[in-house]
């Protein structure tokens, strides 16, 4: 197997206070961003509504398209360019109390408004999607539950395979990865759709895979190197798996970046989530999950010293 790093001796746990502080700031900033934006910006998959992908020839411009729909009474309409200046993605949110059939009707009304406002432009409808508000709410609940259950089951698996503190360290690292990904989406005002939920679950699985590889090496070295301190064993274990971690992450990250750059607008947000998730997942496996074990061990030793009577 090709190795990028051989016989390294980086002191990963030496900077764990700095890394914990950096990650803590990023974690809190992500929560603040989500609160400031009223939660994630959900797509119509979760809120209900309609999406129209239309191409104009000639194009009237994005501001005019948005203006026509807003004047037509489509409150909350969003119009974005879709790959080219003459092609637009029109998102029409569901109205309160609307039935599932209303989403299709609203899309038809909006399309009629565009035909009437721009009679000299040929309008080619590339795609239409409609989701009822009730279905959207059910999908949102199912998506949140799937992420929570996935993280919980992974933590239970790690707990039984190793020990309790390993499970806690793993779940903290996973929450770190998911929250930072949601935070960057909130910062960039990107939509969270079913595709992004799939990306989050993939990130969780990818991150825990890296973490378990390191944990396995830690457990192995604990038996082989009994004369070394706990901190030294963890540093050694991370260094011994570093080449595998970097090589795997780099190949996955490269594919995700290529998809983001060349995959087109439909898959761009998914590819971005994967690219960012692979990066933070690799970071947390090396600088969060394993150093947390050292912090936990040091805390237990200090607590025992406090509990013991002075001689």
C-alpha cells in the first residue's frame, strides 16, 4: 500500500487545548448562525411548495422575473440563476393551510404569469416539482430522526466494541462534524434538502470509519506498549494510521471537489457538503476524538489525586 507518511512522530495531543478551543468556537458559531437564520434553510422537500426550472430566449433578467412573480402575489418566492444567465430556478413556498394539490396549482399560476409578462420570450420549462406541506413536514421529521438515530446507534456500537469513553468521544466528534456542516450551509445560505441529509449521513459514516481505525490501533498498542504512557500510545497510534487516513480522505475529497466543480448545479450543494464533511471528519478523527481520550484520562487521574487524603 502506498504511504504518504512513514515513521512520523507528530505530537497531536500536544495541541489538544488549542484544537478543542478552535472547534468549540466553530461549534458555537454554527449554533449562533442557525439561530440567527431561524434554523436551517429547508428546501421544498421539507417545507412543501413548488420548484420551476425555466429557460428564457431572450432572457428578461433575474430581477424582472422575480418582480413579476412578487407582484402576482407569490409571497416568499425565490429566483436564482441556474447555471446560465437565461435559466432560472423559481422556488414557490407552500402557503399555510394549503392542501397537497395546491402546490401544483401555484406552479401553474406562476408559469402563466411569466407567459403573460414576457410574451416576446420563449419559455422552456425544464423541470417542475411539487411537494405538499404535510408531506414536507413528514419528510423533515423523518430526516431529523434518521440523523439522530444514526448517530446514536454508531455511538452504541463504538461503546460495545471498545469502552464507554470511546463511544462518548466518537459521538462528540460526529456532532462536531454535523453541526459545522450545517453551520457552513447557514453561513452560505444554502438549502438543506434530502440530498444534503444523505450527505450528512454519509459524512457521519465516513468520519466514524476513520475514528474506529485509530481506536483499533490504540487498543492494539495498549497491549503491546505497556511501558508507554497513555498520551504516548495515542500519539503513536494516530501517527501509525496517519498515512491511511490522509490517503483515503484525499481521494474522497478529490472526487467530491471534482463533482462540485463539474457536476452541474443539481449536484453542486451535495458535492460541497461532501467536500466540507470529509475535511472536518478527517480533522475530528485526528484532533478531536482521540485527544478527547487523553483529556478524559488526565481528568480521571487529577480527580483521584484530589480525592486522596494529603500525606
